[in-house]
């Protein structure tokens, strides 16, 4: 059947004039189409290359045949094989007078050659000639070719002709000439800078197509320099107006839409011109409003224009009416069944949310739907939106979601991006350090090799510094929890190197600090790490240093140290290591174990990673040694400044000073190889500002140990890194809300821990920490959203102010809100607890949500209507009644908050309920059956 | 700006590929393969958009459409509108349909140069030039007419060696 079809095609081909090809070519295509493997295809193509090579060398190839060979060359190059042996023939073909052959030649060279290819020089002349041709098709072919083949050097050769063509009688030629100039501008702006006025002139071309083509270069020019095109604002607006009023010829319509591509380009340009410019924006309001009214949202292209309007409105100075229209358009997009439109809707939402943060509220459901959608593109776009709308109140939910998604994907590129976003959000908005460490652990565990090393240093620094100079108790708790979590994780296979470095460092520094774990236990773990990752020198180095610290602390505290046999063998192995770094660490460790308590304590004091190490830059401790040396006849040290004052050189060895005359040229040439300097160890020759004490032969072990500490110290001192989990704001939360939290939370955590350890999963207790946050989060949600409508309104009014300063200012604004809440509304609501619990499950989820939306939208004056209470009560009841549920909740890593409702109604098994829920949603019955608090967490 | 136009069949064989910035052949192949592996893993009934920074550098998007045995793919940067690009694919397909009356994969393979002629009328140097399939058809037909005419005039070809000597 297929063959019959092919034969039919072949027959038809014969009648198709210039485009037909020979039987041979058809056979080639067919055999490649039927090739079953890449190898077979390669074999066919290679034999074809052989044939072509031979044919092309034949003396008298008829031109028609030659044309076909060249098409075949193009074809094999498209399949990924080198056809460079035939390039010259393609170049020759461009010289031909026959239009068909010339066009084929141009087609082939534009596909084959890059603009810097040697053969281009053979074409420039032809192009020049063709640009002057009487046949406009020849001119078009040449214009087409110059877009790809002309580089910066050859632009001047064709520029005059192209400029002449701007006035060509054919509009097709004018259009292409403008595009070609645009291309020149992209390649080398300076070469056409004197011609920019031409673009402005062509904007008034009486052919709309030419005008439309002019918009492309203007868009580029305006995005480079907005100010010099402000005068065109009114022209663009009036053009757009005329287009929308259908003043253009019918032939420019596309799907009943007048010149949509021109409209889109104009809107893009207007967005550039109107951003931050009041007067320009005001001119645009009218036409934008018209567009919203006229746009036909039933066609794809109509929606494209609508989206472009939304984008434009989000860029120019905001106008409330237009924002409303945009919001309406977005809700249409989001409600649509088409994934494409949903995507555009989410994108538009992300743009508008910067201007009016409340807009997301009404689309909570749609956003959640998109987040759960199987379409990856849509999901990613939604995560981008969530990233934009994260604040301290919803960071936990959002980051949890992001991490779940991060774990589920394999695409490293996107994994890196989402991991860095998680880290950024966690650093910016972390509600507690404990949470921060947990999030970091997850990020490291699942994307460890992809995150920046600075993130690791940051984490170590956080653990070392804690969150307050005064609160040592909390600090040590934090460290203990970090150590505990690491001890759990450490035995998992295949951890990323960076994460292991962090783990080793923390275990070394704080593993034994609390007295909970014995030194031998921790050191055993560290040895295991060094053993399991024996190919990773960094990890080994960190592990050995950690061992050293642990032994040092033991010795310093007066206990006897038993070096484990595996540790001993590790040290011995490393003593003979190829890596000098590892070797040195091993020697240092060996030496340290032999020292007494007092010496060790001064070398490695307990928990001193954050102390500043005083560096004696004058090296005064060497004075005695120097004195000795000078007395025994050594030359005194001459400082760098003195030396350079004498000899105008910077670093030259003292021996050279006498020989090297002031020979300027030579100095410059020889100055490069600096690194060889330190190898010549002599105290006089150390002009480097940072004294390197490891080269000091005086007291080898202790000082080098100090330098080791120093170097690990230097790694941690990340001066350039912003530490964003601001201390003051955090303390204000703890001081205000920690008391009620701890009283209830204390009990839940305990029962929780028990439940976690009873199940046999290796990571459960690590996982089971989640529920710890869970009730807290729900209370937070309750307090933030239902709590007092007055705080809502006041947030809205302040939202305009605090949104632009995203980081700390944002947090400062949101923190005060939560302070009064845990105390105030709770007692009333707890009374409500039991009854509402039942009513909530009984009510229709739709209604409940409606109630929620209602209370948020027009419940202005802090009234206490029943619906408002629902929204308060719902989350609170969970905290009272879910004690038993919590253990089950901990099973499902994902749906911590959203399952609560289905649980109360559908029985104890949360997983089952989740699945049911998913099934119901798949069938499209009601997407609202989810816990409203989640929406509020996300979208509040 | 549009960075690339590709057509490939559902087995990943490229049928037409045009990159508007020069790329070496190996890189082109790599990109085609990369795009195909992304496309074939997409389920049915999802959006036609992809963010594809991992292959084409930052801020690159891709719009694709699946017709019978062919994928039509446009790769472009942030200065274009996704929905509009989707319609551009539509324009291209409509035009091809008019060109070959009920276009199928074989037409595209066997009429390689005509395909490029059509594409060059729609996208020029990475910018959208013409979106009306009627106009594109007019231009292409004019080309074929003139080509046929010029062909018949010089039916007797000069020998290659003849013009090699110039």
C-alpha cells in the first residue's frame, strides 16, 4: 500500500516542474525511510556520499544533474553527515544565470556555510550583482542569502545596495531589505548605526506589510534604548488603533483577525515604551481597553493578542480598569480546557501578581489544578508563579511542594534550577532554623551535586552560629537535631559529595558536643564514610578533619582516647596517600593523638569555628629566630616597598636585584610565572601579604594544625554571601508565639516520635518531623487568614508598599500580624471544635469554599458571621482532633495538609483517601474536595 | 526571534531543519535529537509549549504541533508570543496543504527545495515575514513559474568545465 502511494507520488512528481527529482534520489529517501537502525542508515548515507563524490568529479555534469546532486548533499547533511566536499559546487551554482539553479545554489550555501567560512568571499561578488538585478526574485534570493552569509567585515560590501532596495518598487523586496538591515544591526550594530533613521522612515511606508516588517528592528532598537523613541509612542498607538479598526486591506486578516502579528509586535513595543512612563502609558490606556473589548477569545490568535495585552498592562503604569479587564481575561484562560491557555493564564497571573497581589486569590483552585496537572510545562510554569508569590506565611507549603517535584524529575537542568530556587526561598523566608536545616538536607540529599558550594558553606555557618548570641540552649538543640538527622542519613547509599562534606563537618564539630553520642560511635560513622566514598578526596579530607576534631575534644576533656582499629587503618592508608592534602591531614591527626590535653585544647578549642582567629601579621613570634639568623650573618629582610622603591620592580628575588638592570620591556614579559615563588622557602623572600606559616619549619605540628583550622575557617567565612534569615524578625516570632506552640506541640511531637519509630522505614523519624510543622502550619494558616479580617484589609492596603521590597521588608510587614493571633481567637474556637468538625465534614465542599471566598472578599469590618467562623474553625479543629491522625499523616510525605478533610470523612487510611481523592478529581467531578487551608497557605 | 524550524517524523528522523543562526552539523544533530527525545516523552493532550533552556540557552521556548506522522517544531526566544507561534505553524501547514493538496510526509521529503521556498516566504532571517497562506502561495507559484520559464530557455546546459574555466 505504502509502495503504491510512493509510486503514485513519483508519477505526480514528474508533472511538478522544477521541483521533481530523479529516481535515484527517491530511492535514497525511500531506503533511508525504511532503514531499521541508525547503523543501517549511516551505511546507506555513506555509500551515497561515495557516489556523490565520484559524480561531482566527473568532467561534464549537466546542470540539472548538478542541481540534484546539491539537493542530495543538503539532504545528507541534514541527516548529520559531512558534505563539505561539495560546498564548492554549491557556491559555483550561485553564479549561474538560471534562476532555478541560482536559487538552489543559494539555498545550499545558506544551509552549508557559516558567515566566516572561507568560501563566502567567492559569493559576495555574486550577491552584489544579484542585488542590482532587474528580476526581483533574484534580488529576493540574494537578500535571503545575505541574512546568513554576511558577517561584520562583508557588511560594507553590500550595505549600499541594500539601502537602495529600501525604495524598491516591489513591497516584497522592501520588506526583505528591512529585515536584512535588521539582521545587520543584530550582527554589528555599529555598521548600520547611521541608517537607523531609515527604519523610522519605513514605518510610514504605504504598504502595511513593510510597516509591519519595520516593527521588528524597531523592537530591538527600543529595547536597547527606550528614551530616544518616546516620540513614537503616539504613532504606534495610532497604528494599533487603525489596525484594530480594520483599516488594513482584507488580505492582512488572519482568521478574521486584522493583522494579528502586527498587533502583537506593537503591543510588545508599547510595553517597552510605557514601562515607568506615566504620559506614555496614559496614551495607551484607550486602545488597550478597546482591544480587550474587541478581542475574539474563541480563536487561538485572538487569545495570543489578549495575552499580549495582559503583558503590556503589567509592564506599563497600572490602571485599575485595565487591570480588572486583564484579571478577567486571565480567569478566562485559567478556566479554559486548553492547556495552552492555562499556561498563558498562569504566566499572566505571574506578571499581574507583582502589581496586585490579591489577584491570585480568586484563582486558587485553578492554580492548584495546574500544579497537579500531568503536563510538565504547565507544572513548571505554576512553580514559577508560586516562586513569585512566596512569602513567609506560605513558604513551607511551597518549598515542600517544590522539593517533592524536584525529587520526582530527572532533568538535571531543571533540577538545578528548582533546587536553587528552594534554597533561595528557604534562605529568604525560613520560619525557623530547624526547618531551614531540614529543607537543606532534602535539597542536598536529592540534588546535592547540583547546588552551589556556597549553599553548603552557608548551612554549616548557620549550624555553627545558631540563631542568637544569647540563646545557647536553642543553639545546642539545633545542633543536636542536625547531628541526629545526619546520623540517620549518613548510612544511606550514594549521598552527594557536597552533602557528605557538610555532614562530616557538622559531626566533627558537634557530634559529641551534647554527650548523647560517644566519640567512638561518631568516629566509626566517619570512618565508614571515608571508607564508602574512598574515591572522593574532598569527602575523605572532611572526614579526617572531623575525626581529628572529635579526638581533640575527647583529649581536651580528659578522657582516654581509643582509636578504633578501622580509624587506625584509615590513617595508615592516608599517610601513604597520593594526595598531599590527605597526607598532611593524616599526619596531623596522628601527631595530635599523641599530644596532651592542654596542648590539644589550645590547638582545637571546643566549638570555636566561629571565633575569629587572630593573625599576627608581623610574625612577631619569629623575632627570636630572625635575630639568631642575622647574628649568624644572614641578610636582613628588605620590605617589598623599599625594594620596589629602589628598583621599580614588584617581586624580584634579592639575588636578581644586582643583575637585572632597569630593562622595562623584559620585566613585563617575565612577570607572569609567579607561582614558582613560594617553593623557594626562605624567610626573606616572602613578600606575599598573607603570611604563610606552614612554611615555617619552627614548630611544625601545632602551627600547621592552626593553619588547618584556619583554612576550614576561611572556607566558612563567606563575606559575600547574604544571610537572609534575618535574626531580629525571627526572634520576634519566637518570643511572641513560642509559648502556646510549645505547650501543645510538646505533646504532639512526642507521640509522633513514637509512631515514627514504630514503623520500620529507615527514614521515618526523619520524615516524621513533618507533622511537627504541620499543626503549627495549620494554626498559622488559621491565624493568618480567618483570624481577623481587619488584619487582612490592613495587609491589602499596605501591600502596594511592601511588595516591591521583596525580601526582609516583606517579612517585617507580615510578622506583626501573626503576633496577637494565637492568643486571641483560639479559646472561642476551641469550644466550637467538636461541633464544627462534624458539620465541616457534612457540608458540601463547594459551599464551604464559597464561604471561604466570601469571607475573604467582602467581610471587611471584622464581623463574626458564621462563614467566617468556619474558616477559622476548620483548621483549628484539626489541631485538637488530629492527634491520632498525625501518625498516619506522617506516612504520606506529600499531602500533609490537604488530606485532613478526606480523612475525617473517609476513614483512617490517608493514602487510600488520597487515592480516592485523586480518582474523583480525575473523573472531573469536583476539584474542590481539597482542603481549603492549603489554598490559603498557597495563595494567601 | 525565531531560532530554528524543524520538522521530524515520529521516529525522530529529521525531515527539514533550518537554523537561523549558524550551528555546526554535529550541534544541529544534537539539538534535533534532544528536541525529539523531549517531544516523544510528552503525553497526549498537554500544552504545545516547552521551555527548553537546557538545549537552546536561556529564555528559549519551543512550540510544537503533531500532525499525523510529523512533528512541526519552532524554537524561539522571549520576544515572540507562544500562541502566535503556534498559529505560525498552522500557517505553514495550511500553506503546505495548499501546495501539495493534502500534504503528507513524503511530499516534504521529495520536495525539499520547495519546502524551503515556502518557509523562506514565511520566516525571513528569524523574523515572521508573512502570515497569509494565500500570499505565500502567490509568491511561491510565481517563483516556480519563473523557474520553469528560465529552465525551458536554457535547456541545453553549458558544460560544467566550461564555466569552471571562468
